[in-house]
């Protein structure tokens, strides 16, 4: 089996898929394609060797957001939305569906490659580790990119796992949004990054907290940031 990083490009526009294939294969990636959200879901159900999905949102049949929701029922593969929909509400909906990152068309080729490298590097590193990290009644399982509570497995997306790992590493400290964003995303913080972090934190709380509206594990320290543990 090839050790090449494998990327699934999902878009109903053949020209865009062709452009992605050229850009990514020139960087040494193995690229496969799907022309719809439905096709992407079916392909991923039968192939666990995909390391990253790049997905349009506006497609016939299942939209990118709907396809992402389906994929998250059985896979934590990182997913980058590449779309012309660029409002804050669009991004909140996309992240809420389980997406890991977001890039608006027309896009910078350099920014695309940066995001691809960041997402695939983190995913491959985490998949290869077998150690666990303890904190409270949680156990972070880096081999399977999930968290265990009392031996019960809780599935996380790649970005949710990376955020939780960041908080394990900074347990007991209050960290501001800028530090979370730059530590997890590896990009310079911008004011618009607040919504990105907030949506992922809300999703994590839904999975980890007994009462997400009154969190005990991942708390907000008003005016300062977040505190875990």
C-alpha cells in the first residue's frame, strides 16, 4: 500500500476538481475525486485510506454540509470546506456539521496548500500514536483520535481532537481565544477567528459535558478565555 497522503476532492465542477488534482499531485499527494456529496459519502464508507476531504458546499443532492454530517457518523477524517459561501453564518453552519477548516473561493493556492499540510500532518501524526493522556475522568486516545470516558469511546472530529489535546496540554490554565486558535490551527489569529473557536468549543461541550449549557470540564472564564480541568 502506498504511503502517499490521499485526498478526496469533492465538487460538482469538473474544472475545479481538475485544478485541485493538478495542485495537489504536484505536491506529491494522491488525489481521488467525487462529483457529489452522495458519491463522497459512499466512497468514504468503503475506503478508510483517505487522509483529507476537500468539499464544496453547494452541490446537487446532498450539500457539502449534509454530506459532512453523514461522514461524521462513521469517520473522523479531517474535512476542509472549499466554497463560494463566505458569510459568518455559512461558516458556523459548516463547522457545526463537523468540518475542520474553511476556505472561500476564489482562493489563494498558497493558503490552500498551507491548510492541507496542517490538517494532514496532524491527522497522520495522531493516527500513528498509541499513547493516552489522562485528565479528570477522561482519557485521550491518540491512536484512534477519540476520547474515552469510563472506557466508553466518544468520537471526535480531527479538529475537536486537536482542541481537546491542546487543553490537556494546558490543563488548569486559563487560555485566551488567540492562544487556542494559533496553537490548534497554526495560523495568525484574526478577530473573525473567535466564531471558529466558539463553534468548535460548543461542539466539544455537547459531546463531553453532562449539561453543555453549564459546563464543568471546559469552562468559560469571562473576559479571559477558557479553562480545562
